[in-house]
C-alpha cells in the first residue's frame, strides 16, 4: 500500500511557550513494496514523521493516507492501522520480556486469538525472515543472545503480526560492526517478502545506499528531496547543504564522474552486495 502525504504539518505543544513545528508541509509518495530510506540530520523530523504512519501522531493539517486509510485526528479504527503498519523503534530489544524467544515473538499474534498452530507457524516464519533458526533459538531466553540477535528477535515479533508495512527507526544503532552488518543483511533479505513495504530511518547514507530503492531526504521538518537513490546521491552539493555527506565510496564515484564519460553508474555500488 502506498503512503501519500500532502502538506502534512505537525506542531508539538501548540499554544505553549514550548511550541515546536516539527513537520512543515511535508509531501511525498512512498510506493507500495518499496524499500524506502528516510535520511536527514538529527532534529529534521524523521521520528515525528514515522509516528504518523501507524496513527501514534496525527497530522494537524494536510492529508496523510496509508493505503486506503486517512490518518487524521478523527481516525477511529487505529488498531486495524497498527496491525498493518509494524513499528520497530530504536533499541527494540529493550522491550523483550518473555522467558523464551518463541514466547516473545508469539506475543503479538496471540492478541489475535489465533489457533496455537497458526501462532507457531507465524513465529517460525518471522524468525526465519530475520535469519534465525527456530529450532536453535525458540527455547532460549532472549537475554542469552547477542545484542544483534536480540534485535532480530524484536523485529521478528513485529513481523509475526504480518504487517503490510514495516517501519524501522535506526535499526543498526548501538551495535558492534558484526551485529550491524548482520542486521543490514537481514533488512536486505526482507526483500524476499515482495509484498512488504519497508521504511527505514537512518542517519547513515552508507546504510541506505545498501538497501533503499526510494529515498526521502528531510531537512528542518520538510521533505526536501525524494526519489531514486541514484538520482539523489548525484546531487552531492545539495545533500551537503543539508549537512549530509556522501559515504566515501560514493564520494569517490562522484569525483571520478567529473572526469569520465560515460558516467560510472552509482548502481554499481548501490546494487545488492
Ligand atoms: P529526528 O527524528 O530527525 O531526529 P524528531 O522528529 O525527533 O527529528 O524531531 C523534530 C523536531 O521536533 C526537533 O526539533 C525536536 O527537538 C522536536 N521534538 C521532537 N519530539 C518532541 C516532543 N515530544 N516535544 C517537543 N519537541 C519535540
């Protein structure tokens, strides 16, 4: 399902001395089944924006549609929207609490009054999607796992709800290089589920270059660039004006392109590695 925003604005603590306009006339179209990266400096509005996708926040003006659902102050059936839009907030492993991995991943589906067999099938599928073997980890305590594995269990818990859209906020934050690499690979592998739309907030241009096929660039509460990552990365100077530097490899491609003809396709780097 597409997510479309037209002139969406949001202000925190409106009418108080702490008033802060966090989104200012935001426009975009996130295509269904895309891998969309949202990049931007700290404070540019990324977290505020994604909290609108499952109705945690509602636009104060403008229009936001998630599939057929209009996210507005008057939206009643927010639980249905939350079923469809799975959110993985920063450090999601802090919310693991069950004694075993299987119970933790099953927590969401159990809210739907499904048959036990169906719950187990969802748990198996979700663990497999994040690259974990059910038979190896199901009976382990989540706290016996590495930080990266715990994070994957937390993501599996959201996938077990079978959402149509998966939103991840800085999924590699705080992991060691190997854990970070594994999570990124997991995200890239999620592409196997073709119908899932994945939206990933990151401050790392290098990370989004690895998986995104659609990019939103945010600056001071507005989406200032949108489109194919290859086209976005070609506008190095504009990105720099938003405080975003190309990762070293892309920067190198950019410099070389100034001298050679035909141009080296950025896709050589951004293609799945
Ligand atoms: P990002 O995710 O890109 O770092 P945020 O959406 O968190 O940006 O923040 C956008 C702006 O809104 C920032 O100026 C931030 O300080 C402000 N902001 C975020 N959350 C709140 C809040 N709960 N109350 C007031 N201001 C907030």
